[in-house]
C-alpha cells in the first residue's frame, strides 16, 4: 500500500523557517521523482519544488533562493526546508510521487505564516 505522510507544518512568523518532511512507504524510493505542492485557500494547487532520482532540483520562481528540497533515500524521506517565510507562503503543503503514471499524494501539512 502506497502511503505518503507529511509533517513539520505549523505557525511561524514572517521571516522564520520550517522544515517539512514526507515519509513515503513505496518501493524503489531512490528511483522516484518527488515533488512538493501547496494549495492556499481559494487557489489552485501549485508545484513548489521537484527533486529527481539523481538529485536534480527545480523550484517555482516564487520560492527560489528561499526553499530547498532534498531527499534521504535511506530513510525514504523527502524534505522541504523553507526559509525567509512570507505570509503568501501560507498553504497546505503536499508531497507527491508517481508510480506507473499513477500519482500518489500525502494528506498535507498546514503552514501558516503570520505575525
């Protein structure tokens, strides 16, 4: 059974940092491309960051230079380090992977940036 479990969200002041984690119960984790998405209230879900099996990364323009995606294949875990957080980063954050072209999502973790 494929399962993705995010954690690490919370309330943080503007300028603060959070690190999100996503533990994936999937086979061949090291071969998977992993992505973080987010969805703010009233908005469409958007792609935030991607990491491929060889460690190549890509980011949305809105988070470049502030967020870092990484992975630990020994722990079946993908991370999203978020620095210099802004109120507009407030959203539910989801991790996602695909197996045989079938997408799998976690349940999401809430990030709220507010003073």
